[in-house]
């Protein structure tokens, strides 16, 4: 097989996500019901009936995206009559999406995963005061130059800290840090030739050293969680390589709290090392699909996005 199922991170959320799956497929409804029970509150109600601000809180949005992704996967399995391991050779997730990928691979239980990412979001929100930090997308400038600029700005002082958070695709890099640093780095990046420097609507500077206070807490929780070796190859954001050891995977999930997502390296390895040809985004949006379009995936490659029931049914019938 040359098919990889990929799972999105934050930024793919919207109120109403997954409601059509909940209403039409018992396997998807079960995912929502189990998540509600595991969390001790109705994440499903926030997803279906909440407002953007409530859904967007880190402790809500992270389990919400995971639940939507796994509900999408279960609906696909119900429609197609096939288990994931029958159609996919590999799984990967972008940042938070790695937890979804691990549930999909059988390495993590749904219940453990939603509790972990709820805590992950809560701990992240506690790391910095509201309004003092964030993230910014830099378009059209090489990642090496952006890193050089971030280091130059950070050297001005603690309040100017910023660094690479996500190397998303050729021409799109996200930086994370204090607002002072982001603003100055944004100006310098544009002076260096960047097409745009766009502040993102988030207040949590994820994948940066500012998240350090949450790292030990996540490591402690992961240490208490039972994890199995993935039944399907799991490609890591940390190395861009396949990881199977549960100790390595837990170490990686801890590492990613303060370090950037190597999505470019991961995607390049999907193609060059593992021969992937069909790239399925398993979620309710098309964030990763749009990133994949910026890569040279090779002749005969196919992009599939499960953001509608029609798309799921079409791929299920193949």
C-alpha cells in the first residue's frame, strides 16, 4: 500500500464540526459519547452548539479536533466496511494531530488521548499571560533565513523571544513567541523579502520555549498512560522518521511541547523514503490538504480530504 492517513492540528476547528457524522453514523456517535464521558463534560455540545470563543479555548479545541478526526475515521470505516490497517500503510499528524494518529494506529485509547490533549491545552494556556505572546505566519521566505532573523531578534532580550514553531510547507513557516519579538521579526522578514507576515488569532505560543512549564506536567501524565506499539507505521514530527517504541513516542510527545513541527521534512520523507502516493486528510477541514498542494509529491499522487460526507463515501467506494 502507498496510502497515508494524516490528522490535522489546531486551526481546523469550526462550530458544528462533526455534527453530520454524529447524526448519521453510530460509530462516529460512539466516539463523541466516549469522549464526553472521559472528559466529564460535553465536548460534543461545545462542538455542535458552542461559540467560537468557547470552542477556541485550548482545553476545548484540542480534544474537539481529536474527537472530530477519530469520528471521521470511524465513519469511513463504517461506510467502507474496512479497518484502517486494510487501506493505510502509514499515519502521521500535524502537532496535536499526532495524538489522533496514535489513536488511529491503536497505540493510544480514545479516552487517554482526549484527557491528555485536554490537559495539554490547559497547561499551555497557563504558561503565559493572555495577550503577551502568540504566533505569526511568514510567507515566501526560506526557513533558514527566518530562523536567522528570530535568533537576531531574540538576542535583544527576554521580551523579544521568538522561534520557529511550524515548518509547514515550502513558503510557509509559523513562528512563536512574545508579541514584541513577533512584531520585530515580522518587519525584518518583510524587509528580507517575505511576501507577508500574518499574526495568527491565537494567544498561546505553542512549540516554543515559553511552553516549558507545561512540559514536565505532560511528561508525568504520559508516564501514567498505557501505550501500545502502533499497528500502522507512525511517522513522527520530531524526526520525520517512523517511530515504533512506546518510550520513544512518549519522549517525542514531550519534546514537541517546546520544539517546532518538522512537517516539511516529514512530508518529504513520506514521499522519498516511504513511497506514499495517496495522502488522506482525516478531519473536518482541509488544512493539511492545502499544505500538501505546495509539495512535489511525485507523479501519480492523489490528495483526498474527508471534509465532507461525499468525499468520505467516494473514497470508501474505491
